[in-house]
C-alpha cells in the first residue's frame, strides 16, 4: 500500500513526486493525479479510501486548523484503457461521478 506522504502543494502543475509504489502529479487547479501499482480492484479501493481518510484529517496551515475533502476517481489497467491518456480520461470521468454523488467519495470507472 502507498505510504502517507506529504506533498508540497506549492509545486507547479506537472510536478511529479514518485516512490517505488506510486507516482503523484499535480495537474493544476487543485487537481492531482496518482498512479498506484495494485493487484486487484479491492486493493485499489482500499488505497483510494485511505487517501480520502488521510486528506479528511484536519491540519495546521500557518496557525489555522483547516480541513479539505477530495473526490477520487479510479481507472484500472487494462480494463479501462491500454494507455495513459485513456486511463486518465476514465479516471477523470469517475472523479466527476464521485463529485456529483456528494463529494468526498470514491468512484471507479464503469466497465
């Protein structure tokens, strides 16, 4: 499972953070893309729910306690696409489905 890693929110769009198990890229306008190596759907859902849990915890920002939420969309290779663009498009569609379902949720691409 991916480690809980703080990512510097001041990185410019397109900046990439990578470990052996994950790649995270800031896409801009509050959007972040992540690629995790998982072996099955259940593990992928576990990772997504852990991300939501970690992001939901309040944190100190220059002396003020703040909370954020996220909507997580996921696409699985090769079920939802063979290439990065296809997978990103399907994950983006799933993320918007999560937002429309009430935000702070996880949704997997259909298929």
